[in-house]
C-alpha cells in the first residue's frame, strides 16, 4: 500500500466505495422486493379475512332459517305424493283406459329409482302403449294429467290409423305411446345427516322464531275448480219463475264497464312483467343498487295488484263469466310471480358505491338537485340492514358530501336574487357595490333577511353568494348587453373612490 501513489489510492478508495454502495443497493432492492411480496400476501389475507367475517356474520341468520325449516318440514313435505298414492295410480291405469274407451297393448311396470332432482326423491319411468280414437286418447291424457304432482308425460307418440274402406263409418283407431314419470318422496333408511346447531332448543323458544313457524303456510296441491258458465242455473233462483229478459244495450253497457276494470288489471300485470325483465337485466350486469330498488317496487306493485283484485272479488265488480275467467288467469300468474320471489342478501361493494357516486355526479353537474335528493334518500334506504365492505366506506363518504352539497344548492336555487348592476372598485374590492333585489350591498352583507346568505366577491360580470359553506356565482343580469358597448371605454380610475 505504501508503494501506491496518492492518485492510485484515491482511485482504489472510489472503487471500493462504489462496490460497497452497489452491494448495499442490491441488498436494499432485494429486501424491498421481498417486502412488497409479503405486503401483497398480507393484503390478500386481509381480503379473505373480511370475506370470512362477512360470512361469519350471516351464520346466525342462516341457522335460524334451518331451524325454522326443520320445524315446518313435515307440513311442507305433506304436499308431495306418497309411495302408496303412486302405487294406487299404477293400479288404476287400466281403469283410466277403460273409462276413456282405449284398449291397452302394454301396461307400465312400477320400478322406482333414485332421482337426480334431490335426495329422497324417487322416480318411476314407464312406457304405456295402447290403441283408440283421437278423442279417447285426448280424454285419457286429460284424465291422468289432472294432478301434475302425480304424473308427468315426458313423451307422446301417435301412429296414424287407416280408414277401413269396407266399413267407412267405422272409427279410425290410432296406435299411441306415452312415456310417463311419477315421483314420490322416501328418504333413505339412514336419513339425511343433520348438522348440530348450538342452542337449537333455546332458539326455537324465541318469540320471533315461534311467530315465524306459526305464520308458515305450506304449499297446497292444486285443485280443479269448475268455472261459472253463462248457461248454468243459479241455485238461489226459483226455476219456476219466468226468466227475465235482459236489454241488449244494458248488457253491452255492463260488459264495457266490467271490461274496463279487467283491462286495467291486465295492464298492471303487464307492467309488472316488463319490470321483471328489467330486473333480470340488472341482475346480469350486477347493478345491485338499481336491482334492489326495482325489486322493492315490483313487490309493492304485486301487493297492490293482489289487493285490487281482492277488492274486485269482494265487491263483485265483475260478474260476466268471460271476464271473470280473464281475472282468474291474472290471479294465477300473479300468485306464481309472488311465490317465485325469494329474499336475497345484498353486500354493498366498492363497485356498487362507485356506480351510485357517478350517477350522483352527473346529476350534480347537470344541476338536477331535486333528483339528487330523491336518489340520495333511496340510497339511504338501500343501505339500511345491508353489509358494507370496508373498501366501499370512502365512496360512501363522498356520496354523502355530494348529497349535502346538492341539498344546499337546491335550497339556494329556490331563492330569488336579481342582480341589476354592480360598481367595481379594482383597487379596493371591499368597497365594490352590487344591486341585489333593489338593494345596494357590499361583500359580507346579508341579502336574505335571515343572515343565511351573504355577498362574497363582486366582479364586473358576476356576484358570488355564500350559503351554508358553499359559494355560488350568479351572472349580472343586465350587464351583458352594455358590456359590448363600453368595451375599451373604461379606464382604470385614478382615485381610490369607486366608479359610478
């Protein structure tokens, strides 16, 4: 080292420093990459923990639903056909064939097997072959399809018969083949394994749980109800009395009056059907906020329509058989709608909140403050009793800020302030004067009589007002036309006195 010159020592020192610096930087960046990887893992674990926490909060409600179903299970399953009833049906098929006037070629054999529909459901697949005239075949199909829970026709094949030329008046017989399926409920011998729910007995004694179990209405089998016919005799009317003739004009007037009621109900049903299509579209795109709103609106309209139909039935507003049949169709469709609608649990995510914020921002930029207030109130109702993810909380705060601003600006928009002129002092703006509603005011003066609205900055073309923390600019109403005439004619005042 002593033989090295100062220059060589300096170069060696610099080289060693560079090498040490490079090594330190390498270790720093290596550690940084490892730290970033660990931070990503921590973020992923936090997301999973949040999702798990949301699912954990749902467990008590789900357990309550399971306990409620277990309590009403016997009543709910009573609607399903029993194995004995299916056996009776198979034994009576020959009776149905005889009653319909059909000769059978091959009767089905009962051999139930497990169904893929659900555990405990047994299905019997049969094939029946016979021969008869077309009217008898249709009559037989109608007889066995009266109860759709008992038997289902999966296939139907008919072979056309030939006319007997030697006996042209003889009936034409057709060969037919039916593929039938019957179902009944029979759990396996071991039964379905039930998960233990802690404190089940105590929870079943809860007043809310007992009320829910008591209010449960099991589904009932469909029953055929003979509809009223025009020519059927009223049992409460003495048949010995001379029938009263009805004026055709009066009957036509009654028909038009009752038809108007039916058409109104049909239009209400069509409106609900269109809203159901919108509901499906919103569900496909994942717009949960709008989806929840339209669901609540659909449920309200369904309840309203059912109440109106009940009123029509009680008051007997519609009595013509043709029109009552149309009401029966509406009622059947509405009941089917109502039974298929199940409550859904909604989680408010960041994406949902951002969509609402963007919609509010568009309304805010357009100055639609009343619509902002309406949408904001609907949003508050939507959030009630909903799970909100942590990542959506900042967006909720922005939505609230936008709502507050919209409310303030909406209130200010209802106030009347007419600016007829301004006098601007460029050197001392505090001495500038504006004429608002016929009164001269300066910056800081109240203009509404209650001191809530004060004057802010006064410029040549506008005046700003301050109201509940917001600054609102208003253009001078009568300055635009004179501005072009006096453009360039105004000069900067030489004194500090305001220009007049």
